[in-house]
């Protein structure tokens, strides 16, 4: 999978990491521009627990941002969306754990 950086289509100043596969649909938008859309109150306890992940995950993955924005807009998610969200979060947790193990500890 090839990755490259492209400028945000809204603010035109921040760069966004783009993967060539799977192919992205829609505009290329940075975290800072989508941050406003992601702020909102979630009243459903199950959804509150689902979206309670580190902010770093939202910064690194536009899919997670889009799912949260979708929930805040429509107040519901389909079962496949929830499953895909959970799989993506688990993958990011594994990658974070692997990267922490790969860093040598200083004495």
C-alpha cells in the first residue's frame, strides 16, 4: 500500500496522509477541520462507551472520525458500522502496543 501526503481541501494548510488502497471517497479533510463536527454530546451510554477512545486514534484515522460524525448527525449507526469501528480501534491498539515494544528502553 502506497501512502502520500496531500493538503487539506478545507483549510489548505495541514497535510493529510492518504493511502492508495483502499481507495478513499470524498474530500481530503484534516483532523483540525473535522474536530468541530466531532464535538457534540452523546447521551446513549453504549455509544458513549464506543466513542471513548484516545484522541490520538481519531487524529490518525479518518474512518473513525467519519463514523463519529455520522453518529452525531443521524443519532444512529448500523451494526456493520459498529463492527468496523471496533475492528479499526482494535487494530490501532495492536499497532500502538507493537510500536511501544519496538522502542528500546533507556537506562
